[in-house]
C-alpha cells in the first residue's frame, strides 16, 4: 500500500466536515419557551411564526404533542420552535 487509499479517505472526510460546517451557518436557531397560560396550538403558531398553515405540522411533530395537547397546550408546557 502506497497510502493512496488513506489519502483519498482523508480527502473525503475533510470535504464532508467542511460541508457540514458550511451548512451549519444556515440552520435555524432552536428556541424554547414555557407557556404562562393555557393556549391552543393555532394561537401559539400564529404568535411565534406569524402564520399558522406553514409551520403547524412541524411545531406539533417537533414537540411530540399528544392529541389532547393539540387541542389545548397546558400552562407550564415547554415548547421548542425554530427561527
């Protein structure tokens, strides 16, 4: 072995690492809030994102909301959202 395979592997790893660093700068920031009162997911999505339709499903799935929580989020619930 002349080291050619190792050199190719090192190049692939450095390209992948560089790509990951580059795209990390364009990722949305995670934010967390704790609800100070009971609210609906629709009200919360409108407040956070300014729109309901675009982000509602993502907000529900990223917080693993149950069926009852989709109807009404309880006071004290921590919510994760991305901006």
